[in-house]
C-alpha cells in the first residue's frame, strides 16, 4: 500500500469540501468538469466511497470519488481522481486509491475496481496499471462508451478498466 506523504492525511470528504474538489477537477485540465453542485452532493451522498488528501491546514489537495456499483456490490467504480498541481509527483493519487480500497475492502468487502479512462490519458493509465500490479490483480480494458454516444460535442471514447480480483489489500 502506498503511504500518504507525512505532511498530508487522508480523510472522507464533507460537503464543505465540494468547492475545493470542483476547483481541483477544474485545474486538472483532463477531467470532465461537473457542476459545482454535483461536487457538493458527491461529498454528502458518496463520502463513504470517496477520499480526500488534506494538507496540514486541512485544505483538500487531492481527491478520489467513487461509488459501489449497485449491480456489482463488491466493485468500486472510481469516478474521478485529481491532485493539486503543486502536489503532483508525490504519490498522493496512489495513496488515496490504496487507502480508499483498503477501507472499502474492510467495510464492504470490495474485491474489484473499475474506472474509465480516455485514450491518451497516460497519467491515469499509469496510476491504475500500477494499482493493479500492487494489488496482484488482473487488468482488462474495453470501450464502455464510444465517442458517438456523447450528445454534447466531440468526446473521446471512455475505456473501461476492470481490475480484480484484488489479492493483496493491506488492512486499513
């Protein structure tokens, strides 16, 4: 499991974090930016399946949002991962993902992770490939949503990355 840098701690998000998560997503320049309202709701309704990295002053500097799939209750779908540009390259995204999956394995018995990544997003490809390797899991890919399904203009396809079963999950 990847440990968070010593000057940060990983926590569950709260509604008061919604604006900061929206800004982190906006500043990522790669994520589809949702409405600020959706981040407020996410921090309220899906805090249990999400995580935030906080600096020494308690400010969010990274997050991972996710939910447990209703049809696959042992699978975490990771919606978004973002880290403040000033804090990138420190292993924060990996620590968030490892910490969240360890917590959800203990609390909900998850054994798999899914996410979608657009072609060319090499940072996300590396994050999830290394996650699969750390956890002794297979990684498969298939197009989940082809580009022509998106009604709001040009959009790359979303490729589903399915990781599991997770065989090495440290205790949370």
